[in-house]
């Protein structure tokens, strides 16, 4: 894994989301050279994956808590 990859792994959901928003705004504004646009797109994909992993983890925790609560209520 590259330094940038391990740095990305350490981002919180909020940090990744904010950086992703900034990248999208920059790409939408236009005027970015093609090579830089591609690099921004790739970084955006990484950040989107990090955000999705955080959301998936949160969803799994909520489901586990619901199942635990439901099992306790059935006992």
C-alpha cells in the first residue's frame, strides 16, 4: 500500500466526505487539465470507498444492536 493509501485509510468519515466534496466541486467547476482531472477522479473513487466502508460498518453495528435488543426482548 502506498503512503497515500495508508493516509486515506486513516481518514474519518467526515474527513473523507469533505475532501470528496472539494474534489467534486473542483471537477464540476471545469478548467482542470485532463491529467489532473484523472488524478482527482481516482482520489475521489478512493474517498468514496472509504465513506462507503464507514457507512457499511455503521449499518452493521446498528443491525447487531437491533438483533441483540430483539433477542433480549424475546427472552
